[in-house]
């Protein structure tokens, strides 16, 4: 019984930590939605994003996201961008950022983790994987 209570207490503390926000939506215009756990919800300014979320914009949509390492990502109209992995240690600036641009346009300015470890940020597209070494970049995936 005592072990079960300890396990429940550990899970209660660890549960919210596993679902911690990795970024915030700073700008949202037009039709912008966040897909999380199979459900889509309208994106709003100040909404937290989690690793495994997908940002989906409509024909009139665009969004800007600031991540915890101060990376900035902007997505344009008709974009599908998934945050596959994200972790960041604010003390050591070590981390990992893997995103998947399935379609549309993405512009980014890398943050503290790339300054610390240049190979820590990767963006996948349907035809390539881009390792980010610089500070600013633009990627576009045309619709098929």
C-alpha cells in the first residue's frame, strides 16, 4: 500500500513535467490550429506548445512561435509543421530540436542551443533533412 502511494505521488509530480510547454505562440493570424493528441484546437496568442504538437495553417493563416531557448519559428499559409522533439536545459544550453515541415513555408532564427551545440537543430522535409548550423534560414515545401 505504501509503495502504491509513493508511486502515485511520483506520477502526480512527473505528469505535468512530461507535458511541459516548449514554446509559446506569439503571433497568430487567420486560420491557425494546433494538433495535439489527434485533436485540433484553434491557436491563440500565448498558447503553450508541447513536443509532438503540429501547427496547421489555412490559406490565410500564419503564426510565430518563440521556443524556450529563444529560437523563433514563423510559419506561413497552408503550412503543416510538426515539433517532433524538443528539449532544452536553460543552465547548460544543451538541447535538441527536431521539426518536420510537411508542407508550406517556415522561417527560423536559431536560439541558445544552436549557439552551444551547432548540430542540435534539425528540420525534416519530405525530401531532405536540414541540419541548422547558422542563425537564420527559410525552408519551403511545395504542395504535391
